[in-house]
C-alpha cells in the first residue's frame, strides 16, 4: 500500500479539500470596485443637475480602478480582466454622458 493514498483527504488552510474542489484565484478587488463605481456613475449620469457633478468623479474612479484591476489580473494570472475592462468602460460612458449633459445645458442656456 502506498503511504497517503486514499487514507485521508488533503488538508489545506484548516479545511478538508476533496479532489474535485480546486482553489480558484479571486478577481482583484479593484476590478470589482470598478464595476460597482461604473454602474453608480452611470446611474448618476442620468440624474438631472446634481447627478452630473457626482458622475464625473465616480466615473474617473471607475476608470482608474478598472485599469489597476486589469494590470493586477494580468500580472498575477488571475481572473478579472473582463471585470476591470467593464468597469473602466462604464466609467468612461458615464463621464462622457455627464460631460455631454453639461455641455448641452450650457449650450441651451446661451441660445435663450
């Protein structure tokens, strides 16, 4: 009989791991926060007046955290590249929508 073969499941980190369970690396927190901030910025971008001023800094934060999340995921070989990219793109769309809204409002004020 081979020592350790089938005797007991391997213990890792204080918990029992079966052969079917694999330790999956998690996505970087910055990528997850980028998605959350991107969604929040997009919601703020559609709110009139006050939302424009909130959407821009939150959207810029989403872009920054998304790019950090992409770099960390690529460097460490972890999942999360898509999450970081989605967060950054949502942030860019929100910033663009907010800036367009402000520019349209200023242009409308000059016409009247």
